């Protein structure tokens, strides 16, 4: 279905035409009519399917067709991370270019000047506010935001917000909003916690489910079964393939991110680490460099698995197997966006074989296991039903692998150091 068939305002159609959008994605085709009918909605769809435009376009259509005298703060979008808030604001800017609709992103990080700037911007007024929960509550406490005329509340990546511990913040925010509003909840999964939240803040919602827990068709999924000591040299070998122009490497902790960045740059791979240790200005600058192709390899934790909208990413590498099958979907969803093709490679050590088997069970397919380059030695067998997977046949093989990558005996990524996700327990550091 084309956007013209969805009967959007001509100014919106002009903006869509300018950025080359003609046909609606399935989630957009199903969601737009329901939102335009002012129905509350729960929408589930995998990453990269056009969810953001699915909720922005109908809201923008409504705002454009309001009388100027009725224009107040119309829509609040709540997002889990600053990166996603910025991305949504950029999409508002692009889609509303010819409409005159205004938006403000509100997120934590930076110094006190950033808070003052956001406060003044809110006092000046805007049609749409895109906010992370913590910063929004701080601004609400300062009596800066007037939600009395709010018509739309949108929760984007709702499952991620609950994972990050924002449930109480969301309930606190919604308790201070007008009860007569349209509420839209967008999520990649429909866990029981999401349904409980929906029961509390939505009224008789319609529901849409689009291809839940399935990777995009354009992703070439591969895996290597490896010993820990083979991970870094294998990653260097993969990244050395110049056919991959834009690469994201996911690791389980900030410590590993630094070590991976350092090792890749030893081999002149042009890598940059992305983590919460960077201040907001540095994070935005790095993301802009990556989007512009000035940084070839971006290394990060799951903080960048959602909320980064970059087309043309050729390769995603899971240096560590994702802790949850749904995280796998989001990580590899960074490639093959907007109908393009891409490659996703996961490195599976012995400890993570059962995790990867659960991923294969979730998506309903066996992911091909590729042969490790001969110079790195032979890897373990893939035996996920055995506790801990298979073991090296002899100690010499492991010693040979260590010779292939000196200095990786006990520390650093893949060197026997097993940590939980570096973001766990500190959700608000990523706001």
C-alpha cells in the first residue's frame, strides 16, 4: 500500500516523497488507520520494520490538521535511551519538514547546562516531546512541562524500558497525564509484563503483531563455534574482509569493548568503542561519524542494539552470544534494514552453546556453522545438549591457540573472563 492510499496530509506526502518513501511497511499499513481512528494500540514488530514512522505519521497528520489556536504540547514519546530519543527526533524533523511541526528531545547526560537548555526549550513550547523517563521526571518536578492539553502518549521500545527498570517511572509519569488521551505502546516482544503495563495505562486497545521474534529475511546468519582464545584473532580476520564497509561488533561488557577496540586498531581496522563512559557530546559525534562512514567499525554493548537507525550496515558480529534470544533479534536487526541485505555472525564459545541453541529454537532454524580459518586451529564441536559444550581434545591445541594471540590468557574479551552485561543494574546511566 502506498502512503497516498493511506490518505495522509499533502504536506506529509511531500516530505515522504523528498526522502524517497512511497510504500508503507506492514506495520505502517496496519497501524496508521487505527491511530487515525484515535484507538489505543499495542503494536509488536521486530526492529527495522518502520515502527517509528508508524506512530509518527498519523500523529503528525493530526497536528497538521488542527487549528493553530488549538496547538499546544500535543504528543509525548517516551523512549528508553538518549540514542533512541535523538533518532526519533531526527525522524520527526525529516517527516515533518514541510509541515511546521516542532519537536524537542529531552534526555539525561551532559552537564547542568543541558538541563537548563532543555527546560527553556520546553517552556518555549513544542508540538512533540521525545524524552527518556529519568530526565522527564526531573523536568516535571521543576514544573516546566504543561501536559494539560496532551492528546497522545507513545511508549517506544516498551519491553526495553521494562528490562532497564523504568516501570515505576513510567507509571509515575502516566499518573500525571490527562486521562482522556490516546495511548500507543510499541514493543518488539509481548512479554507478560508488557500486557500488565498495557492493562494499567491503555483503554480497550487494538493489537497488532508483525513477525515477532524473526530476523529480517535479508540477513545472512552465520556462526563460528570457538574456544575463548580464538575469538579475537577470528574477529580480526572477519573484519579484515574489505567487502564489509560498515560493521558493528557487540560485546557483553564495557571492559570487553575497550579490549576489542584496542586489538582491532592494532590491526588497522578503524574501530571505535561506544559505551556509557563517553559523555553525550562524544557519543553523538561518534554516531555521526559512523553514519557518515568515517568510522568503519563500531564496538559496543547492547546500549546500541536498539535506537540506532543506520542503513547500509554490512556486518554485525556478536563477539559474545547475546544473553537472551530476543537480544539476538535486536542486535542482528541493525543490518539488513529497509529491505537491504546484510550479514550477522555470532562467535559461540563452549559456555554459550546452550544460549545459542535457544536462539535457534526461537527463530525456528539452524544457523550455519562456518569453519574456522586453519591457522587458528580447530574449534570445539557444537554440542549444546552437553553441559558446557565440548572440550579441547588435548592441552596442546589450546596452547597453540594462545600462541596465535599472545597476551590473551586470562583477561580481556574471550580470555576466560565471564561477566554479565555491563549495563545491568545501571539502567539510568544510559538515559
